[in-house]
C-alpha cells in the first residue's frame, strides 16, 4: 500500500525552490572561476614591448634598493644600545591605511613589501584598514609607504566608514560558502562578541577602534577591509583627461633614503570624498 507524503505542498515547493537556487549559485560560481582562469591565460600570452620590460626591470631594481636601505637603517638603529629619541619614539596612535595603485605601472612589488600588504589584508587597490601604530610597526609601514596612504581619522570619519562600508564575512546557509555581507545589524555584533566581550552594538565596536582597546586586533580582523570608491571612474575622453589630471596632482615622490619618514595625509578628506 502506497503512503502519501504528509508534508504540506507549500513546504515541498519551498524546499524544491531552495534546491534550485543552490544549484544555480553553484553553476554561477563555476562559470566565474572558468572566466577568471581564461582571463589569466590571455593575460600571460599578452605581447609586451622591450621598452616596457626594461622600464619594469629598472623600477623593480630601484624598489629593491629602497627596501634594502630601509632595512639596513632600521637594523643599525636596533644595534645601537643608547640612541637619542627621535620622531619615531611616539606613543601608539590610530591610522587608517588605504592601498593605492602602484606608483609605477607594471611594477613588480618585492616579496617583503607584498608580505606586509598581505598581512594587513591590503591585496586590492582602494581598500583600507585600521592599524594601531607603535614605534615597532613604523619601520614595517615604511616598507610599503609607496603603496599606501596613511592618516589619523577623526571619530566622525570612523563612524561614516562603519555606517556606509563596514562588511563582514558570513557563511551562506544555502551554499555553505563564505560571502560578504554588510554590517548593519546590532544583533550580529551581539551574537559575535556579546558573551565574550560584552559588545552589543556597532557603536561599541567604533568606541573600541577609536580608543585602541584590548580587543582592537580582534575587531579589526573580524571586519573586512573597507572598500572605497575609485577617485576617477569611466572610460570616456573626459574620464581619461580627469585621470591624467588626478595623476599629475597626486604624483608621489619615492625616496631611496633609509631614514625616510612615513608621510601622513589628511585622511578625513579622502573619506569625505566617498559617496
């Protein structure tokens, strides 16, 4: 004797719909991976002029020399037991660091600088993170100084970043894959940090970042790097002219000196330009 399914029709339809969506998402992910692999193959087969190769080689040589001078200078400072206090001997302070495009097109970033950028999770241009700067971390930031913009953010700027661009990584219930979601719910904060640290809202996270509290590293690692807008977008004639003008106005001077200072800018103005 055949038994009838006792589940309601609506529940069965919902399960079938969820299964269909899960399969569609997996297929879309597979297509994206195939396209990405195809683009990489075309990029490797792209023709490169001899002049470009020579220019890239010279740029990489100068960049390696710059990092070597900084490393040697810092090693000499550590070897001296009694040295005078300088500008680097300062208390801890908060900096917002933004990854910018390479100062030289086609430049191959040295491995030491790339490791620091990966450690700070600044793998893509126009992304930013909060960093607690101490005298021991300043030499590390000097290594990546040509690839970043750094400045001390105000409380208003930090709140703007959290309100508009704070994201976290969460697991999709349907596909069980990580995805980026916007942090706009206090319940998520309470679920993550409520029992262990006592944080129940986004404002508690902002306070911990501003004051550089004991849980600063935990919170900053939980947050995804803040994704910022490109200063000039578009591919038309006016956009190209604007890009050239922006590059001329923001031309960066890279020093090969080992005692070069970490240049700080008004980071609030950069954050204010974000829509």
